[in-house]
């Protein structure tokens, strides 16, 4: 085996080791799916679930819709398709609901959604008895992006992570909250 072959093998081995180390730097917690973590309605934990598709998150005082806007609660399930709007349209929709109901409904802030989602499970990162049929998608928040005005914050419900470089003109689902 020549010097060039040995050098190539060492380089290949080093590259493989670096990739293995970097792969170990990711989130390796291997979290279970929330449907496997929560087994019954008794597991609602920090929530009081009300008739009409709303739930109170006791620690924050937020009342949140259990289904994405556009869906309706029926027999403990979210039925229908979620309404997917741009950020500006979602904000206008929430303002219109607040005006017509006389209640302060709004999109949640980026720091409020992780409080009501789950950190110990995924797919989606939500208690399925509080948020049945919550789709895995980016959901709008009321928060603006950190950079240019073209970005806003959304939360990816698969893991419950906030992303603040979401183009504001992309149609996405959203929840409504009040209180807090």
C-alpha cells in the first residue's frame, strides 16, 4: 500500500469520524409520539377543556382554540379543513373575530405557543386530548421576524419549535387565543 493510499484511507476515516461526531450533536432524545404519551382524557394536565372547542391553559391563563381556525369541534374531534392564510390575512381574521365577538381573540405570540405545546413528545407536540387532530404544519404566531419586514414567526407543531424567518405571504394554519 503506497503513501497516497494510506493518506486517502486516513482522510476517508477522518471524514467518517467527523460525520459520526456531527451526527451525535443533533437532537438524539428520540422522543415518543404524543399519542403514545397521553392515554386518556385524564391526562389533560394543565388544561381545562370546555364545550365549544376551547381550552384554558391554567399556568398561563390563555384560552386557546382546540382546532385550527376553519375546523370545528365535533365529538371530541376537529372536523373539516383548516383555513390557511398569509400572516397579514390571519392577523386581519383575528381582529375581525375580536370585533364581531367583543372578545380579545388574537394570534398567539411566539413565546406563548411553546407553553401550551408539549416538550416531552412529538408528532405533533401537543396533547391529543386537548388538541385533537392538530395537523403537523407551521402555524402562524403574531410575532414579527427578527430581520426584514418580510418575515414573521411560526411554530412547527411536529416538535413545537419557533421559526422566525417565515415569509409572511405563505398561507399557513393558525390557532386563536385570548387572555394570558
